């Protein structure tokens, strides 16, 4: 089978669902279920906590018991069942319970897919991670474009049905023939036991993890307040969706060329560039609060998010044993993509109330330390290569 195409279709299908859920789900609960903004925010915040626990603890545990294909299928079916439970839910309590159930299953699909891709690269069955992952970003954009047409014609009720339909498509795709490596039940290797803390015995894992946590946390203000900030700086309402998608298009382009363009770059160099690009991005938004500069800053999403994520995947493929990949992915998903973002969302919200631009300036409290740590890592990496070269002479 064409493993590259299989992985690309998996990413595309999943991120189509994510392109509906991430931007629209809170609004859907408010507009169709009649709850308040504060109630929806509370529900989604608790969901983020469950997401972190599920990806940090449950996903790695199940990865040691079941094959990647079985895990992906099980979590996808659980997601579909949770979404169906939203249909009868109408009270605050029922919506809270269903949302917590959804966050137990749904977000684990993200590290599960990245773990599957990492395993395929390690087994030389996937040549280009970046190209496959770029199809995920394309799916995200396609979902947003299609949904905007349907919500305009049918209202916000279309959001649930679109998410249900796209999730059903992902479930059906999961039952197609998968690469043999992903269909095998994981082997129990005593050398790989020892839990998550054993990951920190791997050279520089702790340092790389801290850097990517800081890099991803720096997106908190953009994810939560970018839309209303564009309204604040008088962006035309009909262009806001397009402006937000500039970031995703930049991400698509980066992932499409990364395997070739950055093949010779070290992980440390990639992390340094990601932190630099992220710092410049948020400083531009703060210093020049106008639509044109915001659009230019959006292209730096290729550095701030995509390059940081790609660097972590490159480190994982090069240094993490196959059996430990799910643990590393779970830790990354929980700490970098969930909890750190939640903490800096609160910090960014406080700054936004003082002055909207400060919410973006405040993100350099993440990016500057990330850049300094990446430079330290780069220096250590360079010294190590120099020592290896000298000893081989």
C-alpha cells in the first residue's frame, strides 16, 4: 500500500473535524443550546483539563496495550458516540458531562496520529512526515471554508451535523487497510519499562520539551483573542476568516517543503528559528495594531507553530525509541498543547482587559526564554558534534 497517501488521508480527515470543532464549537453551544458565554468558557476549560489528563495518562497506557490502528478506531468511535450525545443534551449539566466525555476521546486522536507517523518514519515506511502533515492543515482550511457556506445558509445548527458527518468519515476511513506496523500489538520490552520519567533520561529530552511548551503556550492570546482583536483594529468582518487562514496557509506551505528545505537543519537550529519568528510575530502585532501588519505577522505562524512542532517531531524520530513515542507524544500534547495554553489564556485575558495589544506582547515571556534555551541547546549540540569529529580524527 502507499503509506504516504494513507497517512496523508488520515491527517486530512482528522483535521477536517478539528477545523470545525476548534473555531466553532464554543459558539455552537452558546447559540444553539442557549448557555451563556461564561458557562461555555467554563465547560471548555474543564474539557481542556480532561484533554490534558487523557493525553498524558490514558493515551500512553492504551498505546502499550493496543495497536495504533485499534487505538485510533476506538477513540474515533468514542468521539462519534460523544457527539451523538450532544443532540439530546440541553441543560448546563448535561452539556458539561458530554463535553468532558468528548474531551476524553477526541483530542487523543491528535497524538495518536503523530505517534503513528513517527513510527512509520522510524520503520522507513513514511519518507516525508511534513508532506503528510501538510494535508492535515489543508483539511483544516477546507472544513472552515465549507462550513462558512453552510452556516450562512442553514445557521449554526449546521455545525453539529458537519462535525458528525466528518467524524463518521474519519471512522469509516479507519477501517480501511492500514500499514502492517500500525496493526501490530505493541511488544512488551522490559528495557522500555519505567514510565514517563524514563524519557528524561534520554539526552536533552527535558530541555526540548520545555522549549516546545513555551513555544506552544505563546499562541494562547492569538487562539483566544485573535478574532476579537481583529474586530478591535477594525478589520472588515467579511475578511476576518481569510486573515485567520493566512496562518494555516503558511503552515501548509512550511510542512510541504520542510522535509527538503530543512533536512540539514538540526533540532536546536529549528527551535531557535521558531522562537525568533514567534518573538517577531507578537512584537509586530503589539507595535503596529493595524490589519496589514497583522496579515504579515500571520505568515510567521510557519515559524511559531509549524517549525516548533516539526522540530519536536524530528527530535522524537531521531532520539525516542518506538515504544516510548506515545509517552512522549502524550506529554507534549498535555503540557504544550493543553495545560500551558490554558494557563497563558488566563494571563493573556488579564492583559487584554488592560490593553488588547498587551495580550500579544505578554507572549514574549514565553518566546524569549524559549529562544535563549534553544541557543544553549544549539551550543551544546555544536560542541558535541565538534568533540565527535575531533575524536574520529
